[in-house]
C-alpha cells in the first residue's frame, strides 16, 4: 500500500506561481512512476506530468515550459512547480503513484487561477 498526501494548492492571480508537494508513505520502494494529474470542473482527469523512477519526465503540451516536476528522495516527496499560471490551469490537482501493487491517488489539492 502507498499513501499520498498533496499540499500547496491555493488561489493565485494569472501569471503567478505555486508549488505543489506530494508526500508518499508506505510501500514506496515499489513505486515505478510518480505522476501529477488534474481535473477541471466538468472535464475528465488529465495527465499533467509523468516521471519514471529513471528520472525522465514527460509533460502535457499545455504545461510544457511552465510546469516542472522534481523530487526529493530523502523526503519521499515529489513537487510540481507551476509558473506563469493561466485561468485554464484551474483544477483539482492529484498526485498518483504507479506500482505493481496498484495505482494510488492522493486526496487532491485545489488550484484556482484568477484572471
């Protein structure tokens, strides 16, 4: 079992920045990949950033050049640095862990970008 806890969401003006954090606990040694998803009202959940244990990260086209995935292995925490935020980035952001024992989700953190 893996437990994930996101933090760092909030309200920000367009052009601003936020950094989300996701702390992992439990069977973290089994995690193959950590990902960030988001879900806007009335829309499907979409992949924002996908990072493998080998260190490669892929980003959705809509956030390339603005969002950066990083990790602190000592703290078992991954981050999503979000710069140049736009109103269309407004969503609930979820951390996700992919492991042989399952696909785990955090509770989500709300990000609201005002115009």
